[in-house]
């Protein structure tokens, strides 16, 4: 199929977009930044003769803080997220994860909603949203649904999004301080790479300042969907963060993964790298806390 043969509908309001989607849900495909969709069309991985271009819907492009809650419109590009003063002051981990995605050209086009809909288990923005307990708002012409992010992803490249629905917003609680969360990734080169393994951690420090009273760990590219390392979380909670404890926790996290072999890395390599990444992440949090206390 030639791209020139595809009919593109370009609504100028959300209501118009949802109406079109309702009328043509059996045959039309929404696009925004198109950084994935156009490639899929050219490679024959996606078959459609109609596209719904929602990139002009300015009402889905915002980053707001309301009390302790952050709201991000689904059409925000990664450039807009990276440049957001709201996120710089309230969720540095998420902003920093988005900073690692693609080239500046990709960042200026790709949208957070499109990344979620694409549902790649290696998506770098997704593990931070897991540990932030993000809610995904989806809408059709009749109603809106709010879905916890862990329930939004149903399997490899599968999400809880009906044919007549659009992702319209992502929301989550602000992080109290920069030393309470971190994001790390591993790839084949220094920049602009798809993750072999990525990891986000959000913690609360115990009163003793030497252990975590609560924590969430999410790992990407190690299973069909991003996963929470719940056994590792439980083990680390209220444990003194000695070297032996951190390494034992890292091995527990590795056992929770079910990676695959693909063109970028073997399953064995991915599993072997999880302990190193978690060890580094924990020590990054410790170093961040020390730097924060010296301010």
C-alpha cells in the first residue's frame, strides 16, 4: 500500500475527533507524532486506508499541577515534557526518562499518548509512570474511563483501549523531592538507543535515613510488558542498605523477570544486567539523598 493512497482526516477539536472515531472505529487508525505508525505502514506491519490525525488538538497539549497531582495531556511531545518547569520541580525522574528517548527530532514529534498506545515493553517513559501509580484517561464520544497504568497494559503491544477510544490524559502524584526517585537504562551505545533493560525506582526514606520505608520498582524490556518487582520491593522494605542486602535484592529482581532474546540482546544477558542496574539505582538514590542533605 502506498502512503499516498491513505485518506487522512484532521479534526480540529476533541469532540470532532471522537465523533469521527465513533463513526469509523472499524477502519480508521489514530495518529499524532507518527514516529511509529508511519514506519509500520511502510513496512507493511499495519494495514489501514484511513488515518485520524489528532496532532492539531491543542486541548490535549498541557502540563498542569493541581494540588499534589500532575496532569499531562496525551499530545504533549517529549520536547514539551523535557522543557516543562512543572515537571522539573515535581517529577524529575519522569522528565529525565523522557530526556533519554530518541533524538531531538523524535522528541519534537513523538507524544506521550502515542508511546503508551504503542505499548513497547522497552518504552522509557513507562516504568516511571508505573512507580508513580499513574492513571490513564481514555475517552470516546460518550464517556471517559480512568485506568491504573498496570491494568492498561494487557500484554505485548496490547492495551485496554477500545477502537472508538483515545488516550487523552496521564496523571500522577508529584514526587516530594528529587532524591526520592530515579530512572536508569542500559543500551548498546551512549546515546539515542532503545533500552535493553530500563528501571525506575520511587522510594520513601525511613526515619533512620538508612533504609526505605516504602518503595516501588518497575523494570522494562525484561518481560512482555513493564513489570513491578514486587518480591524485591518487599525484601528491601525497612532493610539496612548494606552491600549484601542490595546484591541479594538485585538477584531477587532478576528472578522476577522473564526476558526474551531479540536482535539487540539475549534473554540471558538481560537477566544478568538487572542486578547491576538495580545496584546502581539504589546507590544513586543514596547519593542523591546525601547531596540533598548538603544543600
